[in-house]
C-alpha cells in the first residue's frame, strides 16, 4: 500500500469516491491513530463506521476476568461520560445509564450479560423513544460518539430478531431486512452511502447465502447468482456497460473484482470462492497496478511486486501465507532504494541496509521484529540531514 507521504502530492483525498481505496491508503496507520484522524475529518467519517469501543477510556473496579462493580466510561480527549453502571465479568449487568453528547440520558434501565434488558430509551431531546421489557421490544440504537441513529428494529431476548434497519452517519439506510439472534437472516437489502441500492438477496448467519444481486453505484447490475458463506459461488459478473466479464461455477473461475464505480480492483483465478493458486493483480484505481504476484488459499504467496501510485516500483520480494518473508527491497517514490534485507512474518528480521533518499547509507546491521538492533552511527549528521528538509 502506498505510504501517505508517497502519494499526497499525486492524490486528492477529496476526489476519492471509494471507501475501499481510502481504507488501503490508511491501512499502514495504527488503529488508534487511524480512528483519531477519522474522528476529526467529516469526509472520512462518511466513509468509515467508527467503532466507539476504540475511543473509550474507563474508570472503575477491575478484577480477574474483566470489569466488575460500578464503572464509568468516557470518550477519550473529551472526557465525556457515555455510561455509568454495573459490570459483572466484563459485561454490563444490573442498573445502568447511557448518555448523549449533550449530557442527556440515552438509555436508563437494567442490563443482562451486556444486553439491554429492561428500561427506557430516549432521544437527544429527552423524549421517550422506546421501552424494552425482558429483552423484548421495538428498539432504537444510537452511536454514542456521534449521537446518530445506527439501528432500529425488533428485539427478542436482548438481540436483534425480526425486521430491522441499519443506518450510515448521514441517516441514510445501510441495510434493511431480517435478523435472527443478532445476525442478518433471510431477505435483505444493502445500500451505498447516498442511498443507491448495492445488494439484494438472502442471508444466513449474517453472510450472503443463496440467491443475490450486486449493483454498481449507478444502478447497473454487477453480479447475479448464488452465494455461499458470503462468497460468490455460482453466477455471472458484468461490467458497467452490461457485458459479461466473467462466470464463476462452484466458487471457481477467472475473476475480475470492481468497486462500486467500476474501478478494477483485482483480476486472477478463484477457487472455492477465494483468490487461489496462480497469478493475480491488484489495482489502485484508474487501472494503476498496486500488486502483482501469486496466491494460494486466498493469500499472497511467492514472488511479488508492489508499485507506487506513480507506477514506480515500491517493493519486490517474497510472500508466505500472506506476509513478507525472505529477501526484499523497498523503494522510494522516485525509484531510489530505501531498504534491502530480510523479512520474517511481515517484519524486518535479520541483516538489512536502510538508505536516505540521496542514496547515502542510513543504517546497516541486524533487525528484529522490524527494529534495528544496533545504535545508529553518525546520529548528529543524520539529524542535521533531516533538518535540511531533504527527506
């Protein structure tokens, strides 16, 4: 994946329409850093569903096996209270309250094994939205970070059961259909962020199963056929003009994967519904190659090459079970060598050499779990070089 510094001069994030591409751009960031960036960028908020659990800090009693006793939960940085109540073995149990950003109560009542069991739910104005009794009722769930409605539907035994709707942050429907024991089940429909239909078909245990249809963002048919455990199994794939691009039978065939805007993402061999043994190519967008190499059991294996967005080589080496292993070379965006050495399980391990963009040696020695094991020489010269702004 291209590093942020490598592509910021050639890509305008505001022009990117595909959340898949943005996800790949930000994939190199640690999750905490990624979520903090998203939290302060409204455009990226529209592309990602921020998991509130990653923003929580907690205060309360902890014992072996999880939180126990009275607990208060807050949002990091704002220190805004979002929950206060009791925990047992790491789950909400007993009386508790959830709060909106304006301080008003979102839900007040009793929990059982982490599920809302008895109580009342309120909107941000303080009006009663729903009532739940013994885990049953017509419920509305709100995201405690944004106060946005994320789900409304039927509950049975504290879980989603029956008809329900899931929402994006812009209040548009993301999914509508049926649930069983908290998972999608039976007929359902998925939508793009702007409300256009994305998929319609059947679900089992939360995954696409049996008959279904996928659509491009403009409404044209993308794939029609059968699914098995979320994978395309039998059917035909179409380009945005309506022409057949590929056919898959029993999960096997030469496949092309497109995003919602008909940008090619991958082409290669499928077996049992996954990328399989043989050459495959992954793309950025505008048909620019991101990765080319071999796959086994759906994972990258063997020799491969990765490219920067400007088509220059970014990395060449070997993969084993989806991770870099063996000798590898990494390059700057302009094609100059950045690193050469050994990898193990995706990290630099063993002998290696690292270079500045002007081809001067930065470090040579041994690496372990991605870090060099020796103190770098000429540290003063290196710091002066950075301060010149040449990196």
